[in-house]
C-alpha cells in the first residue's frame, strides 16, 4: 500500500469529483481496466455521498485513500446529524456490494471500503 492520501473538504456534493479524481489517480500506475475505474468512481461516489447526505451543517468530510497494485482502500469520516448506517438505501447497498470487495458505514459517521483493481 502507498502512503495515505488525505483529503479534507466541506461536506458538500460539489466536492465529490475531487475525491473521485484523487482515487482514480492513485490507481493509474496499475494500468486499470475500464470496469475497475468505473467501479471505483461509483463506489467512492456512493459511500462519500451517503456521509455528506447526513452531514451536520458546516461540517467537513475527511477521506484517506491508500492504493496498492490490486486494490484501493478508502476510509472517510464526517460529523453527521443523523445515523448513516441505519439509513443506507437498499440501492446504495446493492451498488456497493457489486463494486467493492468490502464496505462498511457506521452510525458514528465513519465509513470504509476496498475496491479491487484489475489490470488492463
């Protein structure tokens, strides 16, 4: 795994693209296939959006990304106003189940996931 890349941004959906770009950049050296890139971007979007949707007013989202040749890990934290784990929409769960090796969202506003990366 590489050293973590840490990002701290306002908990606002406008900044999701920055996190997706950073995650995609970390796997670029692995020459990923298109499906891996799409899965990573979709998974990042879903899990970070879930935290942002439940963020307390004026809070930030903190994301740490770690890359390896065959996977990328993400951990995120946000000060939330409502429990995130208990309100994971079934479609969000299905997307994360199909795009990640593992994922977890907790009621304390933390989340983790691992996405496998296939070489192209």
